[in-house]
C-alpha cells in the first residue's frame, strides 16, 4: 500500500512540474491584448551574397506557429522549407537551393498571431540577395478614395502579385490613407491591388470592401501608380428597350455598358417560332442585331447571361416589342479605307482595313486587287474583324515597283440587299528598297 501511495505522489509531482513548465497564456487577471512585434531578422535587411540555409525572426512574444505559416510569403517562392518555433523566435530552414543572382522578398503579414490571438499590427518585410547587388526598382502607390465612398474603418493594404502566375510578391499596410513606397522590387509585370480591410482578414473582399486594382510593368527604376478605392458596382445590367430600325435590324439598349451575352433569341408571340439571328455587335450599352425578316408585329426578345464589365451577370432578361418597320432601302456607304490613292507601301504584303456604314456579311463583300501592268487579279484573304470592318491581304507577295489597284465594287451589299452607293478604286505602289 505504501509503495502504491509513493508511486502516486511521485507521478503527481512529475505531472505538476511538466504542466507548469509548458508555454501557455497565464490564467486570471486582465486579458493581454498587446500585439506582438518583430524586433530582429537574421540575416539583416538588405543582406547580399546570402548563402545560408536558415532565416531567424525574433518577436516580442511567443508566436502561434500555424498562424505564422499562413502569414509567411517568400518571393521567388521557396517550396521546401521547415518552420520551427522557440520561446520568442521562429527559424525557417530552407531545404532547397536558392536561385543565384536573385533578390528575395520575405513578408510576414498581419495574420501572424501570438498565443493570445493578438495579431501583428503591420506587415514586416526582409529583403536579401544571393548576389552582390539588390534589385533597385521602386514603386510609389498613391491611394485616393472615390468621391462616392463613405467614411469606413479598417487597415489600408497594398499587395503586389506576379501577373504571370499570380504569385504573391509583397505587401504593406497602414491605418491611414496615404502613399505607399515599395523598394527593391524585381523588374516584372505586377498586379497592384489596394483595399480597406474592414473584416480584418488581410485579404480583399471585392463584394463588400473598397478596393482598386491595376497592372503595371516595372521597367524603370522609378515607377508610380494611382489607385482609387471604391466599392465594386454590383448592379446587374438590364434590358431597357428595343427599337426595330428596319425589317432586319434591331437596336437593343441596356441600363449600362455590357461586355457580352451568351445568347439572343427572338420569339414570335403568335406562332412561338424563333427568328434567325445572323449577326450582332456590342457597342457600349447597345447591341446592333441583324435578324431574319420580321414578318409579324409582336415579338419577344430573350437574352441569357448578360455580363457587364464588373462581371455582374443577369441570367435571363426579356422584353416585348413591336415591329412596324419596312425593309431598309438606304444605300451602303464606305466609311473609311486605311490607304490613300497613290500611296506607296514599304511591304510586299500590305494589309488594307475597310469599314462600311452597315453590318454586312462576308459573302456579300466584293473586293479586287489587280496588277495595273498586266491586269491580272491577285488572290485575297478577306477576314471580318467586326460587322463593319474587314481586313484584306494578298495571298502572295506583290511585285516590287509594280503599281496595283484595289477595287471595292458596287456589287458589295448589306443584309437587306442595298448596294454600295459608289465603288472606289485606289492605286498603291509597293516600294521596298533592297
């Protein structure tokens, strides 16, 4: 019995010593809300010719290791590493060879917390290089608020990402709206995003927070960008009206500029049959649409997945309209031609851009290129850039110092059969010095 009692006492003493020796927040008393701080990096900032395999960061408090892993960023990325924590420091063991002649940016953001769940108040960065020099590209980010933005609370963040693979590069934060300066950046194209972090998660919520984002190429030592923080427009685009301009042409108007639609359908109210859609062009807040002949007065227009430039999408919108228009009988006109009559060109494969006043089908275009010396036609590649504009190129190289005639024929017609009001012929001379 005495032996059993002795064993129990010894076990209790060991457990008590072990428990008291563990690193844990103290119990009782006022809650500790003092945020941790980084007081030292090893190696020091702007170290050159770094060849070691360890980086040590010293804090004012014991840090939660998992939160540190979430907060740590290294650019260029180091995938193989081991993190170990001590009383007031964390060591990063690099288990892969660093790239030669590169500047590295190590960032610890505000997701890093101590054992009492207090976060870093600001982002900390360490810059070091594996060569004898440090990248010298600088970026000034000027922040301003959109005039419609109301006063809000939160930290202002600016984050940089590599546009090629969207990898995080570095970031900064502050309590006040001010300008940010990033030094020693790589010469790359970067996406710069700024936001007011109202939900305190060190990340942007584009649906609820003020933000702005731009892409910039850091191709000079001094770079500058202005970002205007605003709420994302979440208003979905809607149909406003439909105007039948002729028996085959509609103008569809929206509440705002749109980027795309997935489908357009026109349905006869009486027969429920669908009218063919030949072609349409989106211009700002309008769509010009070429259809089959509207042989009824009452129709239903149905559009699916209407998207604006903020990627707000209206899944389905419909509107009824009446068609009382007769076929369009106005002549087709030539709006512009990229070359002038008598112009010399410094290539044997010139490209002509021709714009008409109406949408016309590719098969209705009549364009010729003729050798002016022997009257031989040259084969052409004609491509439709959009409904109004066509790009024309010869299929083979033209002869040097030989004049050619480009003929846009009156046989060119629009969808409703209206011919070009007046044909046009221009002469060009390829002049390529050898």
